[in-house]
């Protein structure tokens, strides 16, 4: 039996949480690989520090790094009840190196994606030795290991893609011997390196992805993602008080949910696990005996229609509208050429059947830039009034209702819109994925939470 256990930011951020991590790892039989996130909030702080340095405020950047170092030194001392010279030295060395990086950023006034990855890797690189020391202290033989040189990725800094074959080969060298000696490798989540050894990161929330890649690389029997809620819930528990944990979720549902903002799992996490046929369980560090959510290839038919409702905010809606657009081939292609040329990812599209308008939903901060680019692209059409306007509405949010049970169930959309309409929530745009397992709609940001609650209430009474 081989299990990969991943512990998220809040699960490693306090002495009490670390004690739970040790208990859970101890209670897991067989070979174990532990993957850890940075402590909650640390990655955000590091990004902010790098930005401050980039803007020339090196003092602010160095101060927040020093605060992080101090907090982690206190954390490990409190968790162990004594000062571990080894861990303190490790934190000291890493802090020094990161401080030097921040100074270089301040001098150059530039922080490339590559440099940012090197800076943010600090979070996971200091949490892994802390967790390993706590495990050791609880009688679990453990060793911290950086995923640099282990999870091999391409060089898309900031959102690198793991190369599974390479990672498998490295795992056979680095992890397999440790496992056979009964030692628990505590691997940094979120980060990896190119084959040449340059540090990369897998994107925000990427520790889940790291864990899935490693699970596939060591052909684990199970991947367990421990977080601060008892599984994937029918809605974000911070928004909907009576959201319930879902017992099962199909890979497809999990992917839709994470795409539309359910922060609990990382979108691409599901992929390496699906391909390797490894069951994924989302469990609660603070209530480890709760059943949690099992994500599997096929969803058992549990009779639900909409399984979960989720939302993603801080977006902008751009509408390209005009009577002269209908029937012109290649029109949509030019719209998407423009988004691609600007490097803007499109969250959602919808085109009315009359072909009179195309709506795009993009991140808020990209909206104005895209409007400008579209105006240049359709300059001639705008002058001829073939395109009447390129309008922007923001901030908006996408609200998505997800569930395999929606497929072939008539009347789901009308229940969704009925529930919103009765409560006076205006739907700005609609899109249904061709998969029929999600209905997503755009509302103004101010209506976002209300819309989630209304849809949840409609289907989960
Ligand atoms: P971790 O640091 O453990 O990876 P995250 O903060 O990334 O934890 O994800 C867990 C959080 O996701 C929960 O605390 C919860 O507030 C939020 N969340 C959003 N949508 C959902 C959902 N549908 N089910 C469960 N949690 C959700
Ligand atoms: N620490 C990283 C982040 O905050 C990765 C993770 O926690 O999964 O995005
Ligand atoms: Mg997470």
C-alpha cells in the first residue's frame, strides 16, 4: 500500500495543525509520501514582497520576508517545544538567499516570471523541513525533500507543466529508496524545476497538482488531499452556510468545479490521477474521520441534478455587437486572434443565435486592454457600423451550476433562471458547456453571492 498525503496551507500553519498532520501520517499504514504547501498566506506575502521590490521599495520587501522567517522560526519552536538547530539553519539559509533575490529585483526594477518562481518557492521550501521535523518528533522517520530535480517541468514559469516520464524516472531514484527504508519523504508542493534545474512553479494552488503528479509517478494506491473542510462541498462554505460535503464527485465534475472557482481543488490536479486511475480523496485535517469526498473516474448516480454551485469573481464582460456581423465567416476567429495576441485567457464565451453579438468573459484587469485591442482590430467595421459597439461591463462574476445529473434532465436551466428571476437577480449572459454538466451564467459582482445561494437553495433543499 502506497499513499500520497497532501497537506494544504492551513494544515501546516499552526502547532495544533502540525500535530494533526503527524497523527494522520502516523495512522496511515504502508509507504507514505507527504506533500506540503507553504503555510497559509505565505505565498501571497511573497508575491507582494516581490512586487514591492520591483517598485523599488526594497525595505518593505525585506521586512516582510524577515517577518515570514520569524513566524516560521516561532512555529517550529512551538510545534517541537524546543529549538531545532537544523531547521533554524535551513530557514536562515533560505531566507538569506531569498533576501538576495529581492535585492536584485529592486536593483533591476524588474521581476520576471522566472525570478518570481525562485522567490515564491521560499514558502514551500521552508514548510517542508518544519513538517519533517514535526513528523520525526512524533516518531515518524521523515526527510524533507525539494521537488526541484524531482518534479521536472517545462519552462513556463508561473504555470509550468510537469513532464511525467522524467518525473517518474527521478521519483524512482529519489523517492523509491527512501520509501523502502521506511522513511517518509516530505516533498515541497507547488514547485518543480526544469531538467536543467531552474526552479519553476505549477500555478497558484499548485500543491494539489504536485501531489497528483507524484502519486502517478510512484503509482500510489490513493491520493489524499487534506484541507480545512470535510471535502468538496455543494457550495463554498464561506458563502452558503448550509453547504454539504459531497460523498463522490466524478473527475469531470471536479474539473468543472475547479475551473469555475471552487478553490478546494486545483483544476489540473484531476488529470494525472485520472490517467493513472488513482482515486483522489479530499479530507479534513481537523476532522480526519469525516468521510470527505472521493473523486473517481465515473460518478455514481446519486440522484442529484445540480451537485454543486460555484462562482468566480473579478471578471469583465466584453460584448462585440453589430448587425453587420451576422454571416461573416471568420469574424469570431478574428476576435479570438485578438485575445490570443494579447495573451488573455477567456473564461467563457457566448454567441447569440442571431450572431449579432459575441460575449467574452476575461479577468477584470485585462478587460480594458482587450477592448482597446478589439477596437483596433475592428476599426474599419466600427467606422462602417458593421460593428456597432464594443461594450464593457465590470466587475462581473461567473456563477456555475455543475452536475452529471443535469445531462438529459429537462428543465434545469429554467429552474436556475426561475430562482434568480424571482429574487430579482439580473443575468447578464449565459453559456452552457457542450458537456451538459454545467450551466454557467454571468451576473454583476454585487449579485454573485446571492446568486450562488439562490441556486443552491433551489437544488439542495
Ligand atoms: P488548502 O490550503 O488546503 O489547499 P484552499 O484554501 O486552497 O486550501 O481550499 C480550501 C478552501 O476552499 C476551503 O476553506 C473553502 O473555503 C474553499 N472552497 C471554495 N469552494 C468550495 C467547495 N465547493 N467545497 C469546499 N471548499 C470550497
Ligand atoms: N502555496 C501555493 C499557493 O498558495 C500553492 C498551494 O498552496 O497549493 O498558491
Ligand atoms: Mg489549495
